[in-house]
């Protein structure tokens, strides 16, 4: 993929949020601070979040660094895993979740999205069901753009961009995720039908196109707050996520 120039409006918002930290002949580029409301033992606490990127080139031409990111595919440096519960291979019915890593939501408990809730709720449902698997897809951060780029996307979102606009303004497609590796592993673990926990029709389509037996789908909406209403609404209106009646924002 060729380098794509960052939009001038996006760069104008980002340039004062990025700083260079020199480390011998290498560089650390720090982006932030970014407001991060976190659910901490039932109380919403607002933290300030930063992300950093190690890079061989030392330069204060931040626009050049950003331009390189859209073709660097930084998220590919991470590894994925899967949590299996019960007799996953032989159970007549099993739940599965293809969960994309969300550093801020899964680890810090950020309320800017619903990912942490989806992660924990999926594990709970799988356990209650008796058999299932949760695939944790680590090369999916920020819908495949990587953590540093996601941090920049958050800067844009704090200035009026929605999730899709922010990613596209940085030179990325709306969604770069690929499920082929996870489905290959799934087929190795189980050949019987599965029920997918998701709101995303692309995940369902990927499973079906692979030839996997799909018994059905169950929705996973929840943890709606003032911090993620726009994010959830954008998922439905721009990313085509399927709406569960009475459970998503702005019904």
C-alpha cells in the first residue's frame, strides 16, 4: 500500500500532541495527553492517556512519521490467542467470540468504547453456556491500525471526528481487520456448528465464507454511557453493525 498523506486538518490537531524523545540514535514519539474516563471499582475516574512509538528515524517532521504509519502495518507485530471452555470440540452447541484487542478498554477499563464489557460478558456467557471459545485478536488494535495510530485517532475524536472519520483522516480504511487466522485455528479446534457472539456482520460473513458451520448469532450490546454513545451510534450507522432491539443508544 502506498503512503497516504495525512489530512491537513487532522495534522493541525495532532502536531501539538506529538513529541520527540531522543534515545541515542533512535527516537520515541509520544502522543497525548488524551482524556480517558475509566471505570475503576464502580467509579468513573478520568485519566490522561499517552501512547508511544519506537522508531529508527529521529526527526521533528511529525507529518512524515504519520504519513509512514498508514503503510507500516504496526499492529502485525503482536500475537493472538484463544480461551477455550468446556468440551469445545465435541459439544453439540458452542459459543464463540472473535474479540479484537482493545488496550484501553480491555486493560484500563476505558468507557470510550464497549470493548471491555464485551470481553468480560463474552467470557461470562461462554462459561454459563458450558462450551465455547474466545479468540483474542491482538493484531486488531484500533480496527487494525495499531495502538499509536489509535491514540492519534482519539485526539481527532476529541475534536469532533467520529471513529470512521478519524481512521480515514489518518489514511486508513474504516476497518482493516482480517479473521482468516482465527478461523483457521477455530476449524482445527472444532468442526461442529458454532454460535457467534457479535454485532458485526463482517465477522459473521467471514465465518460463513470460510465454510464453517454457523448455527446462529447472538447480540452483545451494553455498557452504554455518555462517553461512548457517539461511538456506538457510529458503529450502527457507518460500520453496519446489527442493532439489538432496545439495547443500543438512541433507540
